C-alpha cells in the first residue's frame, strides 16, 4: 500500500473497530467490476476482489490516512486496478459510498452521502 502523510485527523479508536457499511450502489459496482475482469481473464475478477479486500483491511486500521473533502468523503486507489474506494467515516461506521472506476463518470456517486445511509 502507498505510504503517505496522515490526513487532517488523528484516530483515537482501536484498529479494526469500524463497521463496514456498503451503499447498495457500491455493492453493485464491486460485483459488476469483478464480473467484468473475470470475463477478461480467468481469476482476474478474484484478484480484483482481493485487491479491494486488501485496501479495506488497510483502511480499517488507517481510516484517516487520506484527507477528507468538505463533506467528509475520502478516496483510496485500489492497488493495481483503476478503481477508487470512496468512503465516509461516521463513528462507528465506515460507509463505502462507491467503488468507482477512475476515468468513468466522475462524481456520479456524490449524492450517496446525503445522510450517509442509502
């Protein structure tokens, strides 16, 4: 995972104490991307899912590593794949708003954090 400077907040929570909460659209995007990759090469869909899982495991322990935007949203690039995990922290939840391709429809997910729940 890329190393970097800590974002604008410092975490006082125990590592791993966040509860992951997927927006329904983010779940669909994740499945759709994995299926797409699997059609390209057998096993590539699984590698994509593994890369997303590794990103989330890292973020669970370092949730404030990236700076938040004005609405509290943060972005993390999935290693070796052109996808961003867009998330928002609201104790104790780690809301996954989108699993978005980096070059398609920028910002389409922005409405998903109104109230953060679906």
